[in-house]
């Protein structure tokens, strides 16, 4: 027996009410702290608004330097991980398909090793690194490349799967292109969506990283935000809010793999 | 042989900066200060009430926030996943969740200080309206209670990211089939959607547990006194220069964390195999 149409549309309406109630509640929970940050960072004398905290960003000792350091680190880490990972992944895809699973497991390994654990093992190694490269915070690039490995791998892998790069590279090689030219001229343009999202996620991760920088005593943006916050919380809240908004804009500009089809494609593996 | 040359740079890099540090942690846990084999450091962790209760608190806060995060996050994922698959709401929710879930514990700690701290927006609003009371005592934020609230704040978005693919795999046709066969909403969830989503849900909850268990930044920025959880005790072991054998104590604590995460991630991997069945 089919239920009457009336109960079915009632069910639909109930579902819609539930849906919006959940969205509203979770939305408020997630956005309330953001509103509070705006309020907190624009407080002046009682009852007044002031941009003092925001202006203090420029004059807080070390803050601008630390932001520049973090931006440089983000750029270097992205560049490093792409130069390391893209040729390796393409190479394995084409020449050593039996190693694909191994490569994936290694790339996902950093997800299962907490940063606080990694830092215990990497501290002795960094004693050597600083001897070779000097004590610049930019040496963090190496360990940050490890941190972003899982996310970069996943994004590039999704792109590689959606293109038939075996045929593409055979065609390119048959026409006389060298292997580097095939990689840069043929394959990279075809997986640029994956490369773009790998880059964006990596930038966001590096800009937000605190654990390793702080315990290896490097002054990155997060470390200085935390330090300043002990004395002048307003400035820290202002920088945090600006950084959160910046990361949000980065992520929303990403061409997302949307829709049902790609959702099942990018299923956790 | 030649094809293997192509993976040499990657192998060297990963060995230096991922495998070697992992090796240092694992072997360091079994060494004394002179580098000799010893189970002393591990033994001292296992017999110290201070360290054991840190593990207990770490596991507790991870379970609580993984539960809260996975339940509310799953509801959130359902609400987003049943909407337009290309709509702006989904886009904004995913980008925002990416920021909250993965961007930075320090900034989220400051977000909550601005909300519920002594001079936070909500605290001040409450004290203006209702005067001083237990509601305006913000000290809870700087301890385990605050940790649980901020962790939950980033667990819910992480759940959305991890769980949304599973929700979007549910075909609307299944609901229609259940409806037209006379199934009630309860029966649909009990016999169709529930059993399909359950392994993904448990898997995601395990991931959330590991996420909270590994978190350090929020606690470092928020907690002002003592080292109630394991990551903060590792910091103590690494940064203190007074007691000997800190590197091995740090390694022993880190090794303990690795064991807990390994157990959880193994369970996750096993579940993931079952999930794969449904995601074809």
C-alpha cells in the first residue's frame, strides 16, 4: 500500500525544518567566536569602538617580520613539496605502478604521527640542519614539506586518476618530446587543478602551524601571535581574525570538486 | 634498475625528515641518557601517577570531543549533504570547515578567549545583564573544560569534511524506494541509511579521536598552569634543562602517544575496508 501523498510531503517539510534548525545552530556555534573576535579587537574606551589593536599590528615588535617569515615559509614549502612530489608521483604512475600503494602509505604517514611526536624526533636532526643552513627560520621548510605531504599527495592523486596520463605521455614521447618536457608541457597542465588545491591547502597549513616552530624556537607568525597575546590580547585577536579570513578566502577560491560524482571519487582511501 | 632512479630524491627526503625522526622517537624511548638500551624511561612513565593521569586526561578529552564532534558534525554533514550539491552554502561550509579544522589551534584559542574569556564578549554580555555570577566566572576556559569546548569547535568542521562524502553517497532513490514501500522515517534510518553510514561514522569518529589526541597548539595557548595533557608534558620534557634524561623521557611519552594513535588508526584502516564496499 502506498502512503497517501499528504504524509510524504509532511515528511519532507519536517526534514527541511530539521535541516535548517541544524544549520542555524551549528552556524551560530561556529560564527559566534568570529563575531566575538571582531568585537574584542575593535574595543576602545568603554562604549566606544577603536582600531587601536589593528593599528598595533604594524608596530608590535617582531610581528610583521614573523608574518613575512611565515609567508616565505609557505611559498618555499609549497614549491618544495610540488617539485619533490609531482615528478615522483607521475614517475611512479608511469614507470613503477607497483609502488603506487607504497608511495601512498608513506605520504599518509605524517597524518598518523602527531606533530608533537615528530618534533621530538626531529629536534636532534635540526641541530645538524642549522649547522649546515644556519639558524634561519626558513629551514623549517623541510619539516613543513613533511607535514603537507598527505594533503598534497591526496590532491595530486585525485587529479592524476582523472586524466589518462599514460596515453598522454606516450603520445608526447612518440612525438619526440623529452621526459622533462613531457612532464612540464603535457602532464602538469593536465593536473593543474590538483596542483592548485595542493598548493592552497599547503599554504593554509604552513601559515597555521605552531607546534613545531614553537618547540624548535623559531619565530613564525603563530609563535609571535601566542607570545604577544600574553601581554596584549587585542593585537593577537586582530591578527588571528585577519589570518582566519585570509585562509577562508584562499580555500573558497579553490575550484572545489563538487557534486555527487566527484564526492564518491575522492572517497577516503 | 633505471626506473628506480626516479624515486631517489623522494626516498632520500622522506628518509631524512620523516622515517629517521620516527626511528629516533621509537628507539629513544628504549635508551637511557648514555644511549644504552634501557626501559627505564618507559618504566618511569608507566609508574608515574603524574604521567599516567596525563594520558588518562588526554584520552578522556579526546573521547568526549570525538563523540560530541562526530554527532554534531554528522548532523551538520547531513544538513549540508541533502542540500544543493553545487550550491554556495556547501561551498562556504566546506571552505570554512577547512579553515577551522586544519588552520590553527592558537588562533582558535584566541577566538575563544575573545568569546568566553574574562573580557570576552559573551562573559561581558552576561555580567552586564545578570551581574556577577557563576556564569561570568571565566576560569573554566583556561583548563580542561576550555580545552574540551575549543576541541569540539574544530572537531565538528573536521567531521563535516570527513563524513560528507559518505552522506553524499546515499542515493535519494533509496529514500524514495523506502517511502514508496511504506517505510517510515525511523525504518528508513534503522534499516537503510543507518547501516550504510555506520562504518563511515565510526571511522570518522576514530579519526576525530586521533586528531584531538594529537593536538598541541590550542592547549599551549590556552592552558596557563601545569601540564595536564601528554603533549604539554612532552613540551616540559623537551624544554626543561634541569633534570637529566629529558630526551629519553620526551621520547618515552611520544612513544606512548604513537602507540595510542597506532591502535586507533589500525581500527580506522580496518573499518575503511568495509566502507569501501559502499563507495563504489
